[in-house]
């Protein structure tokens, strides 16, 4: 389940056997399982706020990418204009339709090989890690482009990942091509991002 008010997934904490509310920015690694199709299934590693450990869970493609948009939500809200409780999904579908008509996507990322902003989803992410130079405010993500299928490191705010339709005005990226067939393991990714020769450049995404 995804809670649109919290902007968080409800995942299981095996340590305390309880529900952990998890934001996309708390994901650490996302891998698609081979063989699973209809729907695809992803193995997600995440930081658990309930116990402080890192856990691993399986999440379906529908839940990972589409539940945050709330278009199938059964939740209701009080419409102060009509004085009636109405289906939240109706409001969110109208919002999504309006945003997409204006050329906006719920998530966007910079593709360095194509030198362009491209739409993405949580399933497009490969690694997520905190960005040390800005404390807890920003995270580095290795993201796969839907268009060219290659990978670029973006440095974005947590809200850029956690809140659909919230796109940063300024995005940093690493001016280096990450070949899809030779994706570095997580520790090497972090080293290249923070300590290695890769160079981060800023762009105005507004």
C-alpha cells in the first residue's frame, strides 16, 4: 500500500514484525527479478526507520510505480466545496491528466548521453544514496533512461523522489556515461560519486 498523504510505502519490518513507512529516498537498491512479468517484480533494499536496519523486500511493478499516483486509491476525503466525502482517486486522476497535458511527468531525471530531461519512475532507479556534501537534504541516484536505456547519476532533493509531480528547479548530475552492461556495484558507485574523478554539473531544470 502507498499512502498519498504520507507519500510513503507501507513495507514490512521483519525485526519488529510491524509496518515501516518508507519513502523512495530511503530506498538503497532496486533490482528487477528475472522471469517475473505480468506484473514485473522488483527486489528493493531500504533503510528502515522502525529499527534502523537495512531490509530487503519484493515489490510489484504496479505498486512501485503506479500506487504513488493514487489513481486507483479507495481512500476518500471531505470536499469542503460540496460538503461531501469524495473518492481521492477522482481528484488525483484529474490532477495527473492536467499535469501531463502540460508536458509534466511525476518524476523526471537528466539523461547525460542524450543531454535531456527524461521521464522516470521509482523502478528506473538502480541505486540511491545520501549526498554527503548537503547532509540529509539531497541524495544521489543512478537512474536508467527509458529512451536510450543507459544510466546517469543525478543528485536531487529528497522531495524530488518522494513527492510525485515535485520536480527540482536545479538538478546536479555526473558528467560521465555509465554503460548499462557494466554497472558498478554499490560501493564502487558511491566511490565514483563522492570520491572519484566523476564531475558533477548543475543544470536549470525549471
